[in-house]
C-alpha cells in the first residue's frame, strides 16, 4: 500500500528545507554595527609637525594614520571576517576647534610643501599654551561569512587616538643690519 502524500503545497521560499529538494537553503544573518561590538579596529596614531610644538599664528601640521584592518572571529554563530576601512577623521585640536575630513593628512615633505604651510589637517593656534590634540577615525565595516563576498554594514565604528601634546610658543622677529654676535646691543638681542 502506498503512503498518502500531503496535499499541502511546498513553500520553498520560506522554508529552510524543502521536502522535494535534498539540500538546505541557508542565508547568512543581517549584521548591524552594534553586532560588531566585539570587533575593534586598532587605534590610529597621531603625530604632528613640528614635533610636539607649534608657533602662534602659523599652521601646525597634525597627522593621523589609520589603515584597512581585517579581523577574524565568530559573529551570530558564524565564522566571519570583518573588514574595517577608514572613512573619515575627526580632529580635536584641544583649543575648542574640531575638523571633520576624509583624510588623515600627510607630512609636509610627503605633500611636497614647505614647513608652516597649511595642509588639509593643519591648525593655527591663536594663543600660547599647551594643547592636547586627538583624532577619532570613523571606520566603515563589511563582513564576509566565507563566501568571498563583502557585505557592507550600515554605520561606522570609531577608534580614538592617544593624546598628542602640542606646546604652542610665540616667535618674534626683527629686521636688523647685523647679528646679535656682531652687535650684542642691537634690537632683539
């Protein structure tokens, strides 16, 4: 005697196993930026030119360095690779001024610029003092569950640099016809 077949239709669009198909339909989970809390990109480095100091009224060049990172682990029960790419930088110059930019900046020599010229990430301090600068990198994220296909994750993951101290000094110049060694009583000597 033959066993009776179900008269209900097989809805393979919503099922994970179809009765008439010998394979499973598996879909990877949707990922939110909050799901990536256990995956942290490395902190950016922060430096400046001239190193550790600036001059009132002249640009101090502040540079943040960050690069693409890939971290392996488990996410929502799946083996995953998470890719972080720098997508933006927020500089805090320590005097109440901030700057959001797409670049971390470059050293004057690398940019082909002379010292004390403005750059995309430089800042001109208006008063003497010691300032603590910092940078925050906004990383875009994507995940790969082993298929080789990167799935973007909406939002940004941030990483903070350490503090970078800048001692801002005043510089005064005077036009003279002789050096202080030649005329110790001259102006500015």
